C-alpha cells in the first residue's frame, strides 16, 4: 500500500508546491514590472489609438522614446528608404540585384537591433532553459527564416491568389500577430510550470525528482545543474521559433506588395530573404550573449551547493513568468508596443 | 537560504530579465509610411477660421500597399469611386489619432469635428487623401499654429516644399502664413542626438514632434 501511495502523494505534494512557486513567481514578475515602470516611467505611456488609419497595426503605433531610440529610428529609416530605392533602381534598370541584397541584409541587421518581442522570446527562452550556443543560433536563424516565409506566404496567398485589399491584409496580419503572442504566452506558461516543478523537486531531494512524471529531461542521475538547465524539448524549441518568428515584419510586407505592383515580385522576395539573413545575424548575437550570460550564471552557481542551485532555479522560474506575462499582455492587447520588428 | 553571491546572481538574473522586458515595452518602429502634406486654412465670412483642408500624399510603396486589390474594373487605373471605400475608412479611423493634426488658436488647442468632403486620388504611382477637417467652433485666428505629425513617428509627415505648402482661403486682408521647418532628416539625426538629448530624457516623449513642421497663420 505504502509503495503505491507514497510516490503519488509525493507527486501531489510536488505539484502543489510547484503551483505555489509559479503563483509567487507570477506575482513577483508583475511586481517587478510595476516597480520598474514606476522607476523608469513616471507617466504611463500614451495608449496607441484603437483604430489606426492607413492600415497600420496598432502595435506599430506605440510611442517611442529616448535619444537612443531616435538614433536607431533614424538609421533604420534611412536603410528602409535605401532598400525601397534599391528596388526601384532594379525596376528602372539602373541597379542590380547585388545592391538590393546588400542593402536588404544591412537593413535586416539594423532593423533587428531594436528590441522586439521576438528577441525577448529568444533571449528569455535561452535564459530560462538553454545552454548550447549552436541551438541558440539555430533558433535565431529559424525564427528569422520563418518571419520571411510568413511575409512571402501572406503576400502570395492574400495579394496574388485572393486579390486582397490592404484592410484584409491587415486583418490577417493582426491574427497572425495575436497568434504569435499567444504562442509566447503558451511557451511562458509551459516553461513556468516545468521550471516551477523543478524548483519544487529541488526542495524535495532526488527522490522527488525521480517521481516527476511526463518530463522529457529524465536523467535523474544527471547532476542537478544539468537537470535545471538542460534543453527542455523540441516542443519548446518550436514554440520559441513560432513565438519569435511568426509575426511578419510590416516593412517586408509593404516591400513585397510594392514589388508585386511593379511586376517584380521575384526581386522583392530576394530583398526580403536578404533582410531575414541580416535579422538572423543580429538575433544570433543576442542569443550568443544570452548563452554567455547563462553560462556565467551557472558557473557562479556551481560549487556553491544548494544556494547556488536555488538561485539559478529561481532565476529561471522568474524569467519564465516574465515571458508568460509579456506574451499574455501582448496577446490580450493590454500592452502594446512590443512588436516592432 | 539564498545569501551572498547567489543572491547577487539572482538579482542579476532578474535585472537582466527586466531589462529585456523594458526593451519590449519601448519598441522602436521606424516610419513605414511617408506622407507629404499640404493644407489650406479655411476662413469664414466673419474672418474666423472654420476648418482645415488637408491634402496628404503617400509615398509610392505605401500607395501600392494601400491600393492593392482596389482596381475592381481591372483597367489599371484607380478611379475616385474605386478609392472611395479606402478614403472613408481612413478618415473615419483618423479620429482616434486626432487627425495627426495639432492646431492652436492664440495658444489654445482647438477641437476638430468629423471630416467632411473627403476623397482619394491616384496619379498612377501615389495616392493622395483629401479631406476637410472642420473646427468644432470657429475661432478668431490672430495667431493660428498648425502642426501635422504622428507622435509615434510610425508615419513620417513631411510638409510639402515651398511657400504654398499651407495656404489661406478667404482669409481677411493682411493675413499671412509663415513656416518653421525642421532640419532635413538626413543630417537631422545626429543633431537630434545632441540638441534634444536633454529634452528627451523623459520616456515616451512625443518623438514625432521633433520632426514636425509648423505653419503659423497670423492676422492683424
């Protein structure tokens, strides 16, 4: 009797503790965001308009601030103009595809330099549960490629096949956008649960870790640090790529539609592909930075016994909670301004 | 339980996560839409300002984006009729952005009523949106300042070149218009960093305002 009741009650206790941990982490994350907004914000950001003219996504209409933002905006703006000019040069026969590719690539590099929800997802995922540089870079490239493919697919289906108007195009883009935020929230929720269970298990010792069910990282004999920070699963990997990369970039869509109107969709696709490569490069740098940070954290934690393990585990839970809250807030429209990419 | 170095480590982890999210909250959206604006300030018979007629011309790329799928008779041209739905949609949604128009009469902001007399035209490459923005109550226009800009700077409004960018219609004798234009955007970027650095330390400042032009109509 006790043999059967034992593990199941232990598992119940573990789940209960994990729920408490997750709830505390959520509260802490909300508190941290609130505190930070008090420290940095002063007045709350003006809300972007509910309906935006000219088919602009409300996400894009979020206010910006600061001199650094001004500089990045200025540079991005010039690259965007250069990119559309390069396309026109190809159209008018005064420029070749190589110019288009180079400018597209550079635009991608700089365009990705500003923060966006995609980068937060990738960095957050790496901080919460990734350690391998190669996987971090692979996620960045996959997300950038997905972003380009979604833009190209949208234009092919909506404009070419269905002859959609700008409004129909915007509505579809908004649905894709909300889906990508929902994916971010789902990834955050799943990470939060997994990481909370791991933290709970840490408190119960190895037997409780063994009692965990349905988890993919099942080496119970592995050292605890490995258990805390090992790659979670292919599912989480895909969720990260989808959350980070499925929202198409408005610049890419406008460029493609313009190219289509000029009868040079091929050139547009080349430009967008080059852009995506540039984006991947910048995001990879951020991923590498996150991996480096994670390694530094693990190194600091190792050899400090349980306190170190707790610190890393708590940090991971908090990052997971932040991903969930940001994703949910963006998906529900409570928080705009995360999606400029 | 968590003391010493691990506590600092935890602190750092949390700080990094917060920094990420703050990054998320202050998104950068560079302009994707460029609009060249021309306006006409409309005066009533009593010499008061009754409204503004805007003519906004979109850049070629965004014009292509806006007009996709609208050439319903497939003649390769966009007629006013084909663009009428788009024009209606645009002016109706503009209310939520306050028409990107900031008008002040003698220093006091004036309120706009619903647009009238709106349509869109295509010259084959670029679209232009025309509409009249009536004032809720006509104002005496000794000094009337008109700015057109998007505070979020997603749409870059550019005042048309020349002295005819803003004109006065049926204005009383002796009224004139003058302009205050920003530095050209290309060499303006560096300048923005230095000059308005201290002005823009507060987050979420009206960033777009820095690039806006102002027209001032003065009457004796």
